[in-house]
């Protein structure tokens, strides 16, 4: 470095005071970095030789059976991911739906390099005891501004499973508070709670749905019913499970059948609640995904969710909408449940993935009345809230909700067109915004399709038993869909 | 910014190629930042008016009852924390024992500003499917180098509770694998697992100890027995709980009594295991902290833990040592259980806090034999592993284990001296490295002492019912202990 440069830079202000010159440098530096390619480019098998070698190394430390390929994140950009063998793929799975605005978005790089954020990244606090000065305003300027309509209470958490676990706890507390009618807990409750025993640890349950996925810690896992690899060998509370609607497509051809299917499922929910009550394990909470993702991209109507809310209200049960995969703008509205026009806000809304931080929103009746009830050492990570701030700015400035709605319609039409051309291969095309899916006749043909797409530079996911799952960023455009369509048809022709 | 400066900087290499000039700039910039004060300085009540105002604001969004004060992290340095009212305190609680090398350590700031790390911070991957190119070598150069003796398998996780949850799952799987004798799971097991029912979700249990703390998600919480605020109203599996030794101090005066106490607890463990077996809920795992921290800084001897391991081996039970608070060098050895000279490595060792990333080590028999069994979207955060790399370098280069051992002895002697001068007020001085504790006659006098210390600029914690808990960084020196001692005696005189 030249002496002049060093001299100029050493005159900068100390940490804490934001240094405008250096910010300019970094702003320039970062925006010059990553440029999205215009099309995929696959040179090797996927995984290629470099990925396979890295996988062998990592496998000496941990089971890597599910590792698909290793990634060169520094050279991935926008909607394109580059693996370590130099293969460039349009990414329509985006780290299990957790990349909001693409790889190496210049605004995220800039936020990471902003000296004003440095102490937040460097000093992770015990948020419940010693929050950073700006934590309240950071929440007000981020999570509160995008809160689901009618809700203004929010807690951060580290990940999706933790968010579900703690939302459940809020529901259990609220249920028991109401049962106690404002009285404090008894000494017997306090003592038995320390021993894992009733009445302190009451026989309450949470109802979930077949094919649901809510996470893989013990409480969240008791709500999860997708694959045996998630569940086998793990003790679980025997909480009630109801059927989730399985709709016939195209929806307009099966209006009555689908209405009957949803009514049947709602009746089953009521039945399970009554049975649980009788068996001494009353339901305090119904947990449900607005769209069942891992379980097969199963959609249900707004009427179904309105019906669920009615059942909750009638029975004094909290409604937990798990928006970990569906929130953060993925549906074209910020929260997918906004499409349902519920009469009242859901009691609990969990988030993670594209929100970058985990956490949950809750109505005032779900708010703990004593300190330290929802608590752990970190309670999330303010560094992730800083990055979320940037993501929300980008969503707003670039009108990404509108773009996601538009691109989603275009993508769905692409799937519908393909389905009409290949009716024996494709069915049940469905989607909303950045969530899209289509079914194959069986799991084997689905897996073959996904693999062939990958080798043409389109990276997609799977869910359920025979569904191809697409999960894009919010920055996907029609031009990307055209690239997908081109490769998709090429693969279909080969089938 | 001058045109020349801009020109020189804009000639830098693009992202991904490490830019040496810019690294030099940031190296200089960051090392010039935070200088540790030489003594505390308290100007207002704690919390002061600014903290109280921020707390009122934040309380409109979430329950803030446990918020002690808001922190100016940019102006905190080393072992000193500065609150938003400008009060500077020697921090002997360090974010519930989760700051390894002090606030704004220049090396951590440098790592955050290193362009080579930027894409890791900007693109959080789904680690189990698409790890970054360097993830294997990052693990090999960090977590593997400090693995507990005899263990080389490790998974990252997001937080301490998640780490315990997943370590439990590894233990449950290993138990059932052995029971199946190498056979695959039956169709009945696979089907029932999706329904939360046996045999797929078996009636297994994990044994824990009175006054244990292992986290607050459902599985970890079933092992936790400290305060009712952690437990009340939450359904829990009714897993067995044994007594943890309560030792009399000074240890050298109560050798036989303490030996008898530990033998009694071990006998109780064996008894609980037999009872659980008979009741059809066999124990697959014993979870234990090497020192019970939240529960009152309860130490037990190496012989006790050797005895526990013998019981585990005899009964085919996994031993899970929860080192979330005790690991990462806090005891003067990297893992506290290294002081126990166990005959074999423990099966599972969990970590978080000062490790910056959560996770757990496991012996080969605990390794899942199918992919995706221990899995979630993020499975930790490679950005935290990057910071851990820096922390481990600092620990090694600055010989911080030796320093922690030395400073810990000096601190313990300080507590012992104070105890001998104030025998009616202080008792049971105990500690190891950065973990130290002393008891007051009751909770009220303990809380009064802690509050008075805070107003003299010494920030300490509490645990159990009447214990003052000290948890320093690994960079604490004798000079800091002298500052503590000076204020401690001043407070004791006022008592």
C-alpha cells in the first residue's frame, strides 16, 4: 500500500462513528463484485469430481449422505449458484427456500461492510438481559413493520424449530393462565413442574396434521409427520393428528369435491379435539402450515383456514400458523395467510429461513405475563436483524412483492402449459408466488426429472412422495422462468 | 474521498480474491478501535435513565422484565462493558458466559472485515445439502482441532438447546440400532413413527439430575430442573431424575462426607435406571453438566463422573456431557471434563456459548447410519465457524488456557480470603478457571450484594438459590481480579 493511501486511511474516525469515506469504498467495492450470469452452464456431472472429493473429506467428520454438491458461494450471484466444479445453475430451491434476494446481493455485502454494524456482528449479546442500544428500534424498523395485520408483539429466535417450540410454550402458558382465572400458580404446580410431572407440567397437547413439517426438536417434531427419517426412534408425546385436505386439480373442475374434502378435515379436527379433551390431554394449540411444503406442497383454501380459526375460537385454542417457509414475501403477500382473509389475526405466526432470523409474532393474549418465560442465552442474533433490515429495504425499493406475484403467475402458467402438453407425465400444477410445484406419476420419475434438470443447469427440489418443488428468491424474473422453461421442455422431450 | 484515493481503491481485485491492501486498511482500522479501560466508572443508577427509556420502548413489543441494562457494544472493550448511560463495568458475567475473548477483540473485527470471509457471512447455506467449498477444512481447522480427547466426529447446530436435542436423538438412534441388532426398521416402526406412536416412537427416556439446566426446547427442557419459570405449564415427558451431589466445603475437611454423598447419588442413578427399565421406559442416555451452572455452580469429583460412565457402560447407555457453559477453555482445559480423567471419551459432548456456534461431538457408535437423521435447514452457521477460527487462534497464540488457569486460581484465592474475613456472610467459595462462585446466607443478601457490586462497576451473575456466579472471558488477568477484589471488599464492608 502506498504511503499516501495509508496516511489518508489512517485519518479515519474510530469505530462506532460511521466512517463515510470507507463506506463509499466498500459500496463501490461490493457492487462491483458479483454479476448474475444470463444462463446456466454445466461442465461436469453433478456432483462433479471436486464436490465428490470434498464430500469424502467431510464424511470423515459427519454423515454427508444428503450433501448434493459443494458450493463456491463467492462466485454465486443473484439467482445462479456455482458449484466447486464450476457448474453454474439457476437455483430454484435456494437453500431450502432460505435465500430472500439472491446470492451476494450488493446491498447485503454493503451492510456487512458497514462499520456502523461492526460491533453488532462482533458481540453477540444475551438479548434478554443486555440488548444493544438500538435493538428496540431495529425491531420496530424491521419485524414490526412487516408484522402480520393486527399483530405487534414479536420475539426473535435462532431457527425455525426454536421458533415453533417457543410459540407452543406461549400457547400452553396462555391456556393455563386462562384456566387459573388470574390466580397465581399453586405451590404444588411450582414444585411438580421441576419434576416433569402434572399439575406443573400439565397433560396438554397440540394438534397437527398428517404430512405436516414444523421442525425437528422434540416439541416441533411431535407436530411433524412427513418422513420416517425425521421421526424413527425418537420418543414423542402422543399428540393428536388430523388429516390435511388433499385437493384435486384443476381446482375449478373440482369445486364441490374439494369443499367436501375440506369440510371432512375440519370435522376430523373437531373430533380429535373432543377425543383429546375426553382422554385428559386437551388441545391448547393447533399448529398448521399455510401451505404444507415438505409434505408435498399441499394447498388448502382460505375457507379451510377460516374454519380452523372458528374451531380454535370455539374451543379456546391458540392458532399457530407456521410461516417458516411461506413467509417473507414468498407468496406475493408478505405472509401467505394474508391470502386467507382470516376474520382475526392468528395467535402465533412463526418465521425463519428468508427472514434470516427465526422468531414468532403473537397476539397480546399470548404474551408471557412473567419475565424469563420465553428465554434462552442468545434469543436470536441481532446481526441477522441487521441483515433483515437490508432485505426489507430491498423488497420495498424494488417492489419485490409485486414482482414475486407476477413472476409466480408466469411460472405457474409455464407449469400448466407443460402439463397440458405432457398430461401422462405431469399433474396438479400449483403455486403462489415463489412457491410452485408439479406432480410426477411416482417418486422414481420425479427423481429422474430433477436429476436431469440439474444436469441442464436447473436446480430444483422435491417434496412429498412424487412432487417437484420450486422455491425461488423474490428477485426471480420472467427471463429466469424462460430459462427454466427452455430446459424443462428439453428434459421432458427426452423422457 | 479524494479522487486519488478512490482511484487507488477501485483498482482492487474483485470479491473472492482476497484483497491484501484492503485487509491492511481494515487491520489498522480495527486495531485502532477499542481500548480496554483500566477501571470501572459508574455515573448513574444501573439501569440508568437511558436504559429505562429504551426498556419502556422495547416492552411495547415483548416482555422485558429480565432486561438488566442496554449496552453500547461499540464502546465496550475487552473485559469492560459500557451501558447506554455511559457506565463502564468490569464484566464478570459476559453475556451468560458466552463472550470468549472480550468485547470487540481486534482479531474478531479483522475477521469480520476480511473480504475472504464476506461470502460466508452473506450467504447462509443449507449446510446438510450445499456446504461451502471450505466447510470441511474449516471444521478440520477448528472444531476437530479442539475435539475432546478420543472424539473426532462433530455436527454444528444453531444454539445450545438444539445441540442437546440433537445429541439426544443420536443417543436414541444408537440405542435402537443396537436393539435391532443390525436389522433394518420394520414397516410397523416406520409407519407408527409418523403417528408419534410406539414402536416407531419408542418409550425411551433420558436421565437427568436435580438442579440441571440443559436448555428450554421440549427435549432439553425435560432434562432441566432449575426454576419454575423455565418449566411451569409446559407438557413434558416424565423422564427419570436423580440427585446431583451437593458437596460440603472446604473439600479437604469433608473428604469422607463428600465421597459418601457422591456414592449415594450414583446408587440413586442405578436405582432410577432399574425403575425406568421395569416401567417400560428404559434410559437410553444420561445427560449431565460437568459443573451444574444455572443450578448453583455445583461441582462433583472426577470419581463421580467416572462412576457415571461405568454405570452407562454397564447398562448400554450413552453419556452426554453438556459443556455448553463449561467448555471452550473456561476451566483452564479446553473441556471441563478433561479434569475428570474418564477412562473412555464421553459418547456425546454438546457446546455453544463461547464456541460461538452450537454443536456436539460424538463417538463413532453415535454416528447416524442413514442420511438426514440429524438435519435441519441451517444446521448451524458457517459464519460462526469463521469467527470461532479466530477465537481458537487467539486462545493458542496468547496461551489463554494457561492464563485462565492462573487467573482462576488467583480469583478463587481472592474469594477464599474474603470468605475467611467474612465467614458469616460468605461460604463455599469454589471455582475452576473462568468459573467461580461463592454462597451468601440467602437469596436476598445475595441479590443485594450483586446489586451493590454493579453500582461499584462490577457486573456479576447469580445461580441456584443463594450463589453469586462469576463467568469471565478467557482474557481476564490478575489485574482485573485486583479491581474486582477492591470493589468486593468495599461492598462487604458496607454490608
